[in-house]
C-alpha cells in the first residue's frame, strides 16, 4: 500500500506532537517547549524536549528525535503503515486507498469498526473485574502471598472474575448480546443443551479466577488470562482466538514493558503471567510472556521492533528444553549480526520469581548475563542425541544442523557457525557447504579460491576523500534547519575533495548544495567524469539490495531502520513503502513489488535502480554495513551543525552539543569508501 507523501504531510500538519507524546510521557511547560523524562532511556532529570512550533521531539540525552509518526513507531512499536493509520484515525482522516477495490475498502472499514467495538466490550469487562478484586478477600490474599503490590496490580490492570455462572449479566445490559460471545467472554452451550425456555445456555468463560488483561501495543484490551486461586485444573485459562486476539501474535506484558525494554537493553521472555508480574515487582519490568503457546516467528519479530536483544527464560527440565528448541526455530531467521538472542535455563527447582527471591535482583541479573548465546544453543540442539565419537553420529549432527544453519540470515554470523559445525563434524567447511548446497543456482559461495578474480561486472569505486574536516567549535558551524540534511545522495564526493560546508543546502530545484555543486539527479542517467561512470549513491546501493532481497530488512537494527526511513525523498518514502510491504505481505518477488509500485510518487526511481542490479552478483553485507555507518555519521554531523546553530539561543542544547563534539574528536579513523 503506497501512501501519498501529500497525505502524510497533511496528517502531520493536523497532528499535534505535544498531544501524541503527552499521552505516554508526562510533560511540563518549559519556556517555548515542553519537557519530560525521556521514554527511550532511563534518566532522573528531564532532557526530553517537545516543540509545539516545530512539531518535533528531541532528547538531549540519547539523541532520539522525530515527529508524531516516528514517535508511535519508536515508542509503540508500530510499523510505518500502522502509525499512519492510527494517527489518521485519531484525527478523523481516511488513509488514501486508491489501489483497493470498493469491496475490500468496505471490508476493511467493517473490520476496524468491529475491532473498536470488541475492545470496548473487553475494556468494560476488565473494569468490572478490577472492581470485583477490591471486594474479594481471597483474591487479594492470593496476590499478597505472591508479593504483588497495589501499584503493580494497577499497572497491569489485575482483577478478579467472581464465582457464579452469569456474573457479567450485571455488567452488560443485554447478556444475550452476540458481542459477548464474539469477544470470548461468554460461552454458548452446544445444540441440545437448551434451558427450560428453549434458549441456548450461556455462561461466563472466566469464573472464580484472578484476571490478567492482555493488551496490544496500543494499550487496548484484546483478551484475558485467568488463573485459579487453588490447584484446580486447568490452572490457566486464556481467551479464545477472536478477531482482535491471536495467541501466536501477542505477548503478555509487552505494552507495560515498552519503556523498560529500552532501559534494560533486552527483553526477557518468560512462560507465565505471574512471572511477568512478579519480575516487574522485583525490578525486571522488561519481562513479557507467551500466551500458553510456543514462541512464534511473529512473537520474535514484534519484540525486535522494541529492542535488539532477546533472552528466552525456560525451566531446566525436558519441557523447558523443548520450548527453547521451538523458540530457537522462531528466532533463527531474525538473528542478524546486529541482534542478540540468548537462552536462559533456570535450575529445575526455580522459576524466575522464586530465583530472584532466593538470590536477589543482582544474582538474577548475573545469571541472565551468563545465558547461552544462540550460536552455542544451535550447536547443542544440532548435536543432541548424536554420538560425536562415531562417523555416523557426526553425520547425524551435520544433517540436524543443515536446516538450522540455512534459516539464519546472511551476515557474519552464518559463515562463522558454518566453520564451527564443520569442525565438530570433522569435515572441511567448503565440503560441508557443498554437501548442503549441491546446486547453488548461481549464488555466490561463502568461500573463493585464493586466485579467483572478481567478476568482470563488479564495480569498485575509487577512494573516497576524507570527509572529516576537523571539528571546529560549534560557533563556527553554519546555521542549519531540521530539514537541511547533508547531501547524502551526491556522488561527486567519490571523486573530488569537497570544499568546506556551505550554508546553502541543495534543494529540489537542483541549486548548489553543501559542497557547492549541483546534486546528482536520480531521474537522469549517471554523468561521466574523467572517462568513468559515477557510481550509485550510498542510498541507491542499499535500495537495490532491499528491492532484490526484501527480507534483508529484518537483518537491520532498529536504529538503521529509522535512519533509512528518515532519509529525504525519494529514498525515505521508498524504504517506508518497502517496510510496509514486508509487514503486510512478507517477502515478495520483484514482479510483485513492481505491480505494487504503480502510482507511487517515486516509482520511476525504484524501477531505474532495480534495472541496475547485476544478475548473479550477490551484495556484500560488509559494504552495506559501511554504507549505513557512513549515513549515520553524516546524520551525526548534521545534528552537530543544527545544535551549533541553536546553542546561542538555547543553552539547554549545549551539553548535548559538547558530548557529540567530544565523540567526533575521539574518533580518529577517517571514513572509508563505501
């Protein structure tokens, strides 16, 4: 779905970033701006500023900044499309859907209305359960025995479903309302079980249980989990699958853990509701739990929207090992070089709650730090049940490892694991790869012979100039607005030393840019200089990779995602479109993407870049990493220039500016050519 840039601009013009941010962060007026504690990192004094005039937020502590859309993406873990739709709904705007048939548009509108109705019904039931908890001494004593405070109970909206078959009849005026069944709150009897009046039996699903409301990333109640107060069976009962709730996609406690995930730097995935609540009580508010089902790829993907590090916590028994094995399968496709996945196995006699109470917060944190990395657990899983002292056992391990290794994304981790597997099964890594990939279909192998020459069509750009012109004091930087970003796409930087910064940035009109040159127009063929064709810009090379291999988006870090989404047109909107396609439809071939691009504002640029992709030549992830690092550095320099221009009038930015200048001076390594 391509959203016109004009609509996004109109949406941002109507949205008030102070209002959007203020729903999640307590803001206080401070001069022309509003200040609060940054939701993206832990701090005790406010350094998070929201500007109503610029409609922009910025943290002088961690550097996070953006508009209303990027805040919803960063803080609520939404995709670009989800953030735009959510914001549009709040301000009564209809997202353009020109490529959707009237029938599909009507169905989508009906689904949105149904979702809003069901969540309101569930929210009303949740409030009733909270009121019931206040009057149930048994339920209160249960939570007290588990060490749950009133504050934590309020944070998670804990409640109690009373005894009795039809307690919700006193909450909803019409107990026969079909919405009560559709939301999973009420169960109807089977045919033949009618009452004396000939009506189908109806009764509450949750009875005499403490209640845990399940919320989506927007904070809407979408279901419940209920636990018995004693030892009756089943101990836990979840809401059924409904139009708003799917156990395979949702994680308990994720909404409550958003800020803590950034503060702790990782997500701790546990097995139960009470684990999450108890961990939050004891200082680990970054815990979430699956909902009575094995961890899925959608669970992992959702977690990586909030953090780049995940620790799965399981019991040390055989059931815990089986659950960990399923989590490994789900995590492998997302285990890129910039992400960390670990597995924590507690002693058989402990769950997270009991372990912390016995060993303390520091003891549990130390145990988490020793969790098993994904690479080691993969080797253990592949070798399970294999006698590595025999050729047959080693062959069995190689067979087990093939599927696990193949699920990993391309990057530096994959060839390293190939070498470790080969060492354990006593086969040369090249021979092992040949066994696993006898017909590679023209794909580049991991290993080349020493005398192999590069393909004739491989382009190697000349050395880039040293773009680090020293770091003058901030008073020497020219004024720069928030949208006056460095001319990332200008390829002349590869061939000549640019002069010092000029305060006249290049604009859409093609006037001289920061290097005093006319920027390269992506809509025209590349010009020649001294007999050579200028190489593609950094952004275009990343764009070509993602058009060819859209699944590579999941190998990038959250910071890299926001870097690419924040680039000027045509690249930023194209990367946003690619992300939306991946989230809505999964990886698609170019033929499918090409159809989806029709009518997009930057369709021609994307088509032109794909036409430059050389068939049979794989992209070098090392080069891609260097490109992203260079783009990040240019953004870093732009922020310094912006802060330098504002420092004389806004003393609050001075500390952040000095910090960035110190970081730049500390870096002695010049930029490498991309």
